[in-house]
């Protein structure tokens, strides 16, 4: 049975949304409202408030007041509430899917996967929370101890967590930030990306209906300069869990002060194709890894490096697969597997990178046409180090292909990037796969598979400018959102 979402907004067309504080939906007193336009047809999906500083203060204060009672609630009760939220998300998966498609232009099957995967993720995180345990230490194992000591080291929550998910996964990236914090006894203020905020607000309503106590989860919307800066500098916020660009994270880090920072950031993920690989497999996996959600993923393959022995042959194969697999059109229709770029500015940036590469001698191997926010799946071959496309993250449906002499040259090029999120290597040789994986300066390496985050219990992190202080994956993120509190007992025995 689908949930009624009427409490979130004023039930007009377009709907004007509220913000969520202390267990209730509130009408903002701001004079600054933001229209959320669909990247598909520019229609208004809804209007969200850029809340006032006083309203943002209400959210933080509510989370602070609720934190200790929530921490003291038995873990099994917290887990039960989170399982209820997962069930509601699963029941409303079709509704969330359609909303995600409309708000961010994600293709039908990928939006559906995001909604269903989120329910599974919440269930898994909740169960992992049951296993959050500390350690017991005995001083007799340490040389020179004059008295017997026993230490109990507990895992305790950080306090109030500010969670900032990105536009491209408003539900699936928002959920682990919420659940990882809540299951370990923290409270959360969610500040979603403006584009994606409406999907996030609907997810919040499902948590509310699951019975999450007032103040444990709050949500405010607005531009960074209006509300974001206020929240990241707030002295009652103990940690910031952000997924976004390196540029945004650098600004936040400078403003945040002495808080725990958990950042998942940009990538320029390289896929290395060796001459002995299964070319059919490599082409299929790279196609999916590059053009899922039109390349608007930090884990998307952003450049391909192919050994010169098979360069021309593999380029043809890859182009053929991508041409068949990614059909440009309205993502609300299942048959269209490539939708729009999120906004005009982002689309223009992708075209800038394309023009720069072509002007410097690259070849347009596939696609290249753009009409507004809609751009064909595009492959640019003969890309060299002097081109911006070799280094900058386009966040769009464009893939540079580079020719390399061997895996050593490919690894050298990959490691020159300022980013170090993820890479992949395609080869039939275990020795080559291990050598490449060991040499790459990235957080994750896929062997004979596309770049991806997950499954959601796998550890996932970023090196260099791709991350700071964060390991995603259920057990690991929950651990990051807690800290040790050690109690030492001095005994006579």
C-alpha cells in the first residue's frame, strides 16, 4: 500500500515543500524559495525553502536534545525502527523511482534499482549495527605494568552528524549516512543537494512514518550560502558526512573547524585494457561503467587506456556496444537508457571538454551531438595528456580513450591524476592483474569488472583528492561514526 505524502507540501501545483524538524513538517518563514526543475523537460517538480538560519538552528538544537535519549535506547529497538523504514521504502519503491526519474533524469531501470537497493542497504546496515562492540584489555600482557588493570573500550556515538548527500543518488547516498549514524546512536541533520532535495524529503517522510522519534532525524533544504555554511560551522555539529566534489569539500573543510570530516569525493577513474583480455567482456563492462546515469557518477569510468596491440580493434568493439546499449531519450520511458545531463551548466562543461580535445587532435569515435541537456553517448579516441579530457572529471556521457604501450605506461598515467577513487583492469593474467592493482594509487580496483561502489558492505574509500576520513561499507562507516571510550579498572588481584 502506497504511503500518503500529503504532509510534506501544500498540495498545490507545483507543490511547495516544508522542512522537517522535531518530528513534524514545518512551513518555512523564509522569503527565499527554490524551484526544482526537471532536467528532462524543465518542468517544475516542486519548490523547496532555503530555510532561515533560525530554522537551521532549530534542526541542530532538536538533534542535540534528542541525541542522548536515542543513544540510550536499546540497540534492538533502534534496529527495529530502521527495519520498518526499509519496509516502507520497499513498499513505495515505484513512487520513489518515478520521483527520482523526474527530479534528476535518471533512467528508469537505474532509478528503480536505487529505490530497491536503498531498502536492502538499510536492512543490512541495521543488522550490522547489532554487532557494534568494543574491546576488553588486560594489562598483564604489557611488560612493566606494576598494577593489574582491566580496560573496557566501548564504541560510543559522535553526537550530531550533518549528512550531505549528492544530487546523483539522493536516496541511496542519503540512506547510509542516516542509517550508519542512527544505528550507532547519533542523531542526524540531513541537508540534501538542492537538485535531489524532493526525493530526499520523501525518504525522510518514510523514516517518520516508521516511528523514528522526534529530533533524531531532521532535514533542512537550501543553498549552501544560505544554510550550508551555517550548519558546517555550527559548534553543536560533531561530524560532517559529505559526498560531493573536491572543490566543495575543500571549502567545507576550511570552514568546519575541529569536527570529524567524512568526505567521499570526485574521481577520474581509469580502466586499463590489456591485450590478453576478453574483449567482449571488457567492452560490456566498460560501457556500463562509463555511461550508467550518463556518466554522472563519481565511480563512473572516466578514461580508458588500451594497449596499442588491440587499440583499433577494441575501440570498434566498445563503440558498437555503447551505441546499442545507450539510447538517448526521455528516461521516463524504459526503452531510453540515456537521459539528460543534470543542468545547462554541466552540459556546457562537457561540450567544452569535447571541443578542447578535438581542437588538440583527438578523434570523435562516437556521438558528440548535444541538444540542450541531452547529449549522445560520446567516445573520444586518440586522447593525449595535453587535453583537459584526460584529467578533468566531465560528469557526463563522454569517454576518452587513450593508447598506451603497456600496463606500466597506463598505471603511470592513471597515477598522475589528482584523484584516486577507483580503477579497473581487464586481463586474463593473474600476474598482470595483481601487478596493476598493486601499483595503482586508488581506493578500489576491479579486476575484469566495471567500476562500482558496493556491494554496500564492501569497504570503499578514496585516495588523494577523492576522499578524506571515510570508508564506506556498513561495518566501516558505522565504525567511522563512533569513537572509543575507555574505562580502566584498577584491581588488587
